[in-house]
C-alpha cells in the first residue's frame, strides 16, 4: 500500500473532553491529520477514566490512549485573559474545531461558533451535544448511557422479557457517535472543497442513539404493533435464538427458511422435519417452547468446536458470544488490522483499536501514545507565532500551565 495519508496537512483543534468528540478527532488523526488537544490545567477528566469503579481497572490509562492517540496537548486556562489570544490563533490555524463544552459555558468562554468562525470563514466547527441544540432538554448534561442508550429507546429494547434495564458497555454509544461526528466533519470538508466555505456541523448522543434504534423507532412512527419482548425459552422463532454448548459457550443462531433442512439434518435430528408439532405451521407457533427445549438439549450435548464445524459446514449464520479477553485473541482482528500496535505508551499497553474505516490503497498513520498533559504547549505556541518572552508571560499569568517534567519511560513489566 502507498503511504498516502488522506488528511496530511489538515489541522484540527480538539477542545472536547471524555469520549465521543475526541474519538472523532482520533479518526481524523488515523488518516494523517495534525490534532491539537486543548485541555484545562487539571487535564481532561478522561485521563483518569481507567480508575472509575464500574470500568475495567488497570494501571495503564488505556481509555485515554484510545480516545487521544496521535494528538499533541496544550494545557490552557480558558478563563484567563491571556487565553483569548491563543484561542484566536488556534482558530485561525485550524481547519476543524471540535467542541463539546455545554453551550452556557461556551458563551462565557467565547467559544461559540459566531465567536470563532468570524476569524476564519473556512473553519469547520464541529459541535457535539447530549440531547441536541434545541428543545427543553438542550442544556441537560448527557453521557452515552443517558442520552444514547436510555433516551433513544435502545436500553428498553436490549433485554429479555421480565428483566430490568441493564448497564450497557461503557463507551459503546460514545464511539458510535464519534463515527457520526467524523462523518459530519468530512461532509463539511467536502462542501468546503466545492464552495470554499466553512460550516457549523453538529450531532448528538440522542440523535445517534435514535439512528441506531431507527428500525424500531421507525416502526413506532408507522404505528406498528410490537411483539412481546424477547424470551429465550419462549421465542418467536426457535431458529433465531441464543443457545449454549456443552462447554458453556453461548452462541446466536439464525437459521433462514432455506437452511432449515440442512441444519436439522446436520444436527442429527431429521425426525423434527416430520414431527407434527413442528412440521405444521399452525402447530409450530404454539409449540415453539417445546422446539426450543429440544434445541437446548441437542446443543448442550456437544462442545462449541463441534457446532462451529456443523454450522460452518452448512453455511448457516451463527455467532459465538465472546468476552473481551477472548475477543482480543480473535485472529480476525489481527488479520484485518482492527487491533494495531500502539507506540510509546509504556507499561503493558502495546496495542490499540484502529478506527473502523478502511480506504484501500491508503495506510493509516501509525498509532502513537496519547500526550501527557501540556506536553506540547511550548511547541504549539511557537508554531502559532508566540516568541519566548510571550510564552513566559503567558505562563506567569496562568494562561498556560507550568511546563511538564520530562516523560519517564515506563517499564513493560
């Protein structure tokens, strides 16, 4: 492949925090963009995300590197008077300006679209909110579990009958939203190529959640009648259900009508094809729990390796339910560059997850560790035109944080 970074020369200022909006900047960086991460003096709270109790605990800040690899960091006190000149220079330098600060705080900091776009009419201003720009809840704070999952309807539908809503996988809604914000930015960049004009683009965790749930939400818009919630032991279709093998592996099985005969034969239960409880369509619906119980018994008698071979042999759709520790060892991830090396992070963190976009003929930029807080402050200010005395004055005024100590190389053990 040619090393043709699509966004080489594209300049991005990332004023955002936590996961979704920074994730959009990561995708731009994967394709060669120069991304400056602007942080408050105490840093983006996501630097300590690996210490949050309900997240997997680790010594290495794995979440920070995932959401901020390939970026440079400047630590800036946006409330200080001297920061305004730096913001002005950053906005003039940038092609893309990403922000997710609540709008009421944004106004005080003079970071609204009208504040910065007047300085640079070619700027793409990317705004991420929890619940959208308008409406009675526009100012509510939102995380992916509240905005993407709960408010969108997804959380109510991803459970079995009788079970309460559960806690979804951390960051799952955020990272889906990151792709949406990235798409908005790229759409605006294409518009700029055609018109020369910048744009104000936006999406929200709520909009992305509703889009993910859109088949069901569209059904509600059409006045559709919804079936009962899924019940594994009393499914609407025993051939589209979740089962467990003898070695405890759960798997999802989806047998389309054209595959019923070969699958049942491969299971060694061709007798089910002539069983009047199941061969007659009218009886089949009434006896679906009995068919499910038979499948439970059959599938529970052999290990997953056996069923993997059986299902693959008849080309039926199935999926093993795997935990994170199993997923990272899946050969499909390495073969398709889903997991890639992470350079320079130190500790045990030697690899990361690439963004889910591939352009054939283009090699993504190698993944580099996320920056230390304020690591590139002086370098960035120099590139923006600030001389040594100006940088000293900014530091003494508190506009920029004190210089960080030299980075120590961590042991890999």
